[in-house]
C-alpha cells in the first residue's frame, strides 16, 4: 500500500478544510505549506495591483519563503499538492514547495479550490514547468467534497 502525503497551502482556510477531508479519506498525512510571512487580507486583495499576492503572481520568478520542510519525504510515494487558484495558476509558494522538496519518482496529484476557475491551466503550467516530475491528474474541489469524489479520483 502506498503512503500518501497531502500537502497544501491555504490562504483563507478553504483549501485546508478540503485537504483535511482528503487525508482522512485516504489515510494520508497532512502537511501545511506555510509562508514565513502569513498573508493578510490586504496581501490577498487581487484588485490591488500592489498587493503582495498581485506582485508575486506578476513575477514568475517569485518564490515566497516556506516556514518548514517535509522531513520524511522519502517515506511517501504519492504526494497531493493543494492550493487556491490565483490568477488561473498555482500560487508561487507552490513553486517554492516543489523546488525545495525532491518529488522525483513520486506520483503527484494536484487539487485546487476556486469558486469558478478551472484547475486545468494550473495543472498544465506545473506539468510544463516541472516536466521531470510525474504529475498524474488534477481536480478542482470544494468544501463539500465527498468521500466518493475523493476515492473515485485517487483510487
């Protein structure tokens, strides 16, 4: 049986809620991708071109610092990475997480939360950026995700 890590970045709590449900259903371990400097509501104001999230997303090279690393990543063969969709992409902190952790030879599943955006562009961009990694599939999920939604996607 494979060992599963459910890693996630959550700015408002929605992605954390979804990640917790996934970990419970799949029997996976949870790992929160936390920025060293937490995002404030002003940082997340996408209508302000000078807000922290707008500046980060406007710069493809931006890599917000992560507070902690997965210490036992070699124990896992499947890694789920969850995040809210920002500007039709994964937040730049997801790039930091991927680049700071050796995910080679892991099965990687992406899940994203969004009120309306598709996960497809986020998934395709990550697959193209990290073409050496084994991205399996992606799914947009909401806080009302069911056990069947999860098992029919991953199992």
